[in-house]
C-alpha cells in the first residue's frame, strides 16, 4: 500500500528587502507573532486585575530580553560546542567559549527553549524586584501566554524544516525535502498542537479558577504539563547534536526533568496557601 505522506518543502524566506539584500524569514516572523500575541493576552490579564499599562510595557521589554538572551545562551552552553573541534576532514568547528563573540550571531540560528525558560524566570524576578510585584502572581499569569508563544515558535521550526522527528510510517508523516526523502514524525507540529490546547487550559483556569487555587498552582501545573510533554516528544525526535547519540536520554529530556520537579513542588506548595491570595511576604523586594 502506498501512503500519501506530506511532502514539506516551504521556503524559509518570505521575501528579500531590495537594495540591502536582507531576507525576511518566516521564523523571525513567528517569533515576532509570539511576542505580539503574548502581549495581547497579557494586556487583557493586566486590565482585568487592575495592573497598569506602564507596568505591562516594562514587563514586555524584560520578557523579550530574557527570552532571546536566555534562549541564545542556552543553545551555546547546553548544546555547544564550548571549544574548537576539528573534524576528520580537517574542518574546524568554532566553540562558543573559544570565540565568545559567536554567541551574538543569533542570525545564524541556535535558540534553546530551556534556556529561554530560565531567561524568562530571571527576567520576571528582576521585574518583580523593581516593581515590588508578587512573583507568584506574575508567574501564575505569565504561564497563560507561554504556551501560545511556544506554539508560534514551533510552527516557525516546522517552516524551517528543523528539529525534525524520527523516521516513521504513520500516514501523517512529513517528508522534509530539505533534509532527506524519508517520512518522519512532524514533531514540531505535535508540540505546536499540544501548546495550543495547553494555552486553552491555562486561559480557562485564569479566567474561571484563579481565585480558587493557591498561589503558584498555575505556574506549577504549566511546568509539569509543558515539560512532561517535552520529555516524551523527545523520544520521537532526532538528536540535535552528535554527543547525544548513544545516551539513554537526550539533552532536552535531562533539562526538562528539573522543571517537572519544580512544577510538582509548586503545586504541592500551593495547597498550603490561601486560594487567590498573594500575600505581601511573597513579593520580591530589593536586597
């Protein structure tokens, strides 16, 4: 039986700006869309809970910087290489610690979601210190938009034909023409679909149950669900870097485990707190 696999070969570039030969890429557009959609829903949250527009504008800047810097550093440090490596053919792959300025070359690609998550957490803590906001309140609100932003980014990965899945014979397999002619799991699409439904769940919880759950519950739940899915879907992906080959778990799975444990702890802790009440002692104050 001949299966009608999906041949996937979209151009990563939308168009090139005339005169300066600057390509506008779908991946960059999806990142921009992630921030725009996130800002839209965070604006609804801030207005519903009587937070100022000025605070939201400041938070947006913190999150953009935290996400991009964290994701880039995460890729450089988690996936490397750290130092120069010489291949058998004599070609030298420059390491990020040997050539630190290469870390700035975001346009060459290389962003890690776990690094982005760490960057967002650091950015939120800094924001709370400055604005004297409850960090639990902010964490419980920001996780509403994290899944929808992640969905946009994974769709960008799909358009780029990157982070591909393993070879399979499922009828919905994608043939990534830019990679090879083998049918593979569309792992990026799996994650995007999961993130969409996770966003629906988190938005529903915020809208209907935010005053019925303890502080930190929504943050913990998102961490458990999001990173458990990430851990499981990694079994369907090709390893991103060579050093992962032969390991029981890949880098993405090892990095997901701490987030799942933190999330489980935050859920457990939330049951000890008064539902919907973000106390003054939970506010991060300047040291």
